[in-house]
């Protein structure tokens, strides 16, 4: 595990860095993850601080995830896990 992150955590972080604040369900589709691993990875990341989770305003059953800080510099290298290389990734 590089930077003490699992593969699922990397995938969620890369997706959030590219998409910005996103519903958990949309991020799951984007990163091609199943519900349970995505939920567990999001909970671990929220607990450790890289992401913030809030309840969606229009549907309280859904959560919106966002990076707690600007996208880290590794974003461009890691986004290949969730998108083709032609995708752009916002870095600070």
C-alpha cells in the first residue's frame, strides 16, 4: 500500500480529484467499484481526513463526497485507474 492507502481508497481519491464534489453512487459508477467496497473506502478516508462526506440536500439517503483539501499532485498519475489517459485532472 503506497501512502498507506488501499487500491479502493486510491480510486475514490482519483475520482474525486477529477470530478470534484460527487454523490457516492456517481463515484461508484465512475470508478467501477461496487457499493460495499466504495462505502468502506469512503468511511476510512473520511475518518483519516482526506475527504468530507455530507448528506445530499435533495435526497437524504445519498451522500456527497468531496476532497477536504485541493487535489494532491499524484492525481494525474493515479487517474488512469478510473479514466482513460486522455482525461484531465485538476491539480493545485
